[in-house]
C-alpha cells in the first residue's frame, strides 16, 4: 500500500468516526442537559469538514510533477493544514462563546448517564488519535498529523466534560454550570492544539531546518557509494509526503567530468532506493581539495 493510500484510508476512518460521534454527542447533550457534550458535538462536526479538507489535500498533493509544478504539488498539504487550524480556532471560539453564555444562564443538572457516553467517547477518540498519528508518521503527512491532533483534542474536551459533569452531579444544586466551565476550559485546550499543529506546517512552508536525523542517514548512505569520498552541504525541504534534497558530494579531483557525472547518478539512485521517502535528489559534485 502506498503512502497516499494509507493516508486516504486513515482520513476516511476519521470522517466516518467523527460523523457518528457528532450525532451521538449532539443527541446525548440535548437529552442529557449537558452543554459540554453539545460543545463536543460542535467540535466533531467541524472535524468532519476538516477531515474532508485533509482528504483533498492528500489527494491533490500526491499529484505528479508537471510543467508548471516541477517539484510536484506537495506544498498544498501544509496549506490545507492552515485551513484545518482555522476550523479548530473557529470551533474553539464558538464553544467559548456559548460556554460563557450558558454559565450566566440557569439550567438543569446534566443527566448521570451522559458520563457513560463520555467514557466510551474518550476511549474511542484516544484510540483514533493513536491510529491516525501512527499513519501520519508512516506517510510523513503534516495534514494527517493535524487530523490526528483533532482526535486528541476531542478526547481532551471529552475528559473535561466528564470532569465537569461529575462535579455538577456530585455537588448538586448550584453547580449546574460546572460542565459549562469544562467546555470553556476545553476551548482553551483546542486553541493550544491549534498552535501545535500550525507551527510545524509553518516550518514546512518556510523550509525550516529540522531534519538532522534524515541528513545523517543521507550522509551514511552516500559514503557507501563507490567514488564518493565524503559529503559537504546537505539541504532538505519537505513537500507533501516527500523530502527534496540538495547534496554536495566530494569526489576525487583527478577524475573526468564524465566520471563525476556517473558517480552522481549512482549516488542519486542509491539514495532513492535506500530512502524511499525522498523525492527530488539534486547532487552537486565537489572536487576533493587534497587529491
């Protein structure tokens, strides 16, 4: 299964899961007198649209290179991630606004059975987070990672709702708004997660240097190629699920241009074979200063 197929499959899992949970949370919140659950349902609803955006981003960013996009369409993925972050910020703002409104409005205590619903939701969302995050690491997908954090933030908001409803039920009259305070806390956590998702995507767009481990692997593979004495500069930029590499390889200064050209192609082929996560590999041949 290719990286694209793995990422698409994980995204469909998110879409179906979020759709079911949004319905369950909304009904449980309405009939169980819990705005924290309704807030959870709002977030799950925005997660559905966000997952559709992730699906579009994965499919579009996986399109092959063409005349106008010689490096492919991978940069579409962090752009989609920015939009997903916008969804998170919007849902957090709505939840915070409604929570504050409900805190100031007298209402009934939540129903005790809503805790059972929340317990099941917390377990499912944590499982979903771990599954999708594992797939994002396998595929090097930043937008899929954002989708995974949607699941984690959903799990945390559910935990906050569980705590808020438990306090309201244990302490009784006068503490009806405890679950609203929980929803308000959850909105702040969603905003924090939005930053955690936004920051790496921004680094990807700005070609931030954060690939030291991959550079070490590239240097190790390179020195195993016959004719390569050492490596010098190595720059990496990520686009979609691939890493594009500019590498300076040091060869003997006594060989011909043709021999240097052949070595560079052997090196390029070896890197693409040993490190399948690489996309374009540009080799610049440097003569050894001492030979």
